[in-house]
C-alpha cells in the first residue's frame, strides 16, 4: 500500500512487460555510451480507498521510451549519466475515461523526461565522496505508474519507500564514504572485497499538477544519516542505513524519527 498526500490510499498490483533494443554508440577508452528504444505493456489493477469506500481503477497502456546512457572513467573519479524520454499516445490501451478516473485531468496522452547523474570521487587515504541528482519533468498530470516517487533507499532515506509521488520532482544526495576496512583497496580489481561506512544527506521536492482540495501541490523531503555498505566474494552485497527525516510527512514519518533500512542482494 502506498499512502498519497491526499486522503486516499492506493492498493493493488501491476504487471509490466517490456521490449528493448540496445545500440552501442561510438565510445573511447574512458568513455562509453549507449542508446536504447523500447515499448512496455503496463496493466495496473489498483483500487482507490476513500474513507470506507473502494473505487476500482484498472488501466492498461503501452508507453514508449527512448534512453541515452553514458559513463566516464578517470583516474580518481567515475561519472554516470542517463536520460529517458517517455511518452504515450491517446487511444492506445484504456479509454480516456479510465485515465480520468485514475487521475484527475489525465487523458492517456503524456510525455516526460527522467534523468539521473551520479559522480564518485576518490579522496586521500581511500575515502570517497559520492553525489547524485535525479529529476523528472512532465507536461501534464500522470497516472501513478509514471510518476516519480520520493522516500526510501533510492531517493531520501529515513522515509517509507515511495512516501510521496509527483508528476515533477528532483532529488539530490551527498555521501562521504570511509576507506574500505577489508580488501585490497584497488578499485580496478572487481574481485576485491569492500566494506565502507558512510554519512549522507538526502533532499528532494515533488510537485503535482491540478491537485485535489485535500492534496499538496508540493511536497518536500529531507534527511541525514549514517550507514554501512559491503561487497564480498565479488557477487554478494549488503547495506544498512540509519536515516533521520528532517521534514515530517505525517503518519509513520515524523521529523526526528529514526528509520533503519537493510538491503541484501547478489549480482552475477
């Protein structure tokens, strides 16, 4: 369940199938870039809870995306950039009335640009400084499946995952990482184990078009915290973050509360 900024909750499941074509673009020794084009099938079977009433709002549609990704590697830094233009044409999938029932003033035709920029810089003694900016710009109200969400590990730690959503938004992260306590310390050795501690500050703002009377037009999120992250045996990863919200959002995310989040994953 994801609580919105208004007096409603959204409950349900969705299904997404996607097809992508990936193209390598001219690159250099320290620079790599790709372009991809694809189409998705999305079926969102959601129910909107308003008080004690339940309103069904299923929807299916076929958004198209065109994405560009690039990475730069320097002796003491690594930078990644990605941007994606996403759009959908009215008449594909559900009727226009289905969109308006799901989101006020949504009509099935939309376009938005989502971008991400990350930079890692090596400091003295093996420590690192990490920065990240994420943004989304849209031209009209979007259904929930296309909105940008804020809160949680990927945006503003210390809040619930997808605490708030918006048609437009921007988020930033600044993070200091200690030298690794294990491993060789050679960043060019992918098999080297790594265990670092970090301190972070996250912040962001979300905005929606045509808010309902009980909704906020803009929502701000900000937090500070500390954590640790490790990688062992090349494939196994884990992170533990302790975040403190600086801006209360009601419910379970009050200013000054402490939220601990653990994540474990493997990549091959």
